[in-house]
């Protein structure tokens, strides 16, 4: 049911934890299952220099967050804003259809963390237009 890549990121997830004095913190929930994802970002000159995640989530949420955090580490904020759960799924080699919604948590938590960073630093990113972490619905 789960491929080797997914199992690897699930059993040995990268970037688990939290960052003290993070530049951006984002937390989102999945209304479908009640799971929660929290992402911490360290941002220096528009580059993500550190990222950690914590979750009350299932194995698929852990695997996709592990992969998503690896994909954005060392990249620009813009790159991270344009990362979709489809990109993450592709890198993971896919998830069972019923678990695809779990991968949305990572994408949304990253956006929420950047939203927090943008607010604290008076920055505007066009990718965040209309994005409000407080009214996210995850009916995927
Ligand atoms: Fe909730 Fe996967 S079942 S995130």
C-alpha cells in the first residue's frame, strides 16, 4: 500500500522538532481527521535556512511533511510558497488515494508559517493573496 520512499520518510522522518525564535510559525488542522501540523521556519534574506515540523498526524502526514521540509530547506520563500502537495506527492512516488488529503497539511502549514513571517516583517507575497490560516478548510 505504501511505497519504500514513503515508508522511509515515515519511519525516519527528517526535520522533526521545533525552532526556538523561529521567524515564522504556522499551524493548521485537518477537519477531516482532526490532525494538526505545525511548521517552524528560520528565514534569512528570503532563504529558508532551517525548517522543523511537529504533528499530531498520521503516517502519511509525517511522510509528506518530512519530504516537504526537505524540499524547501535552503530554497527561497517564493519557492516554498509555490510548493504544492502534488509536488510533494510526486517526490514521494504517490500516496494511496484516501491519504492524499494528508499531504495538504504540510503545504498549508508551510504557507501559514510564511504568512506569519510576512505579517511580522511587513512583507507582501502575491502567492498569499486571499490566504487566511484561520479559515482553512481541508475537505480534500
Ligand atoms: Fe489525518 Fe492523515 S489521517 S493527516
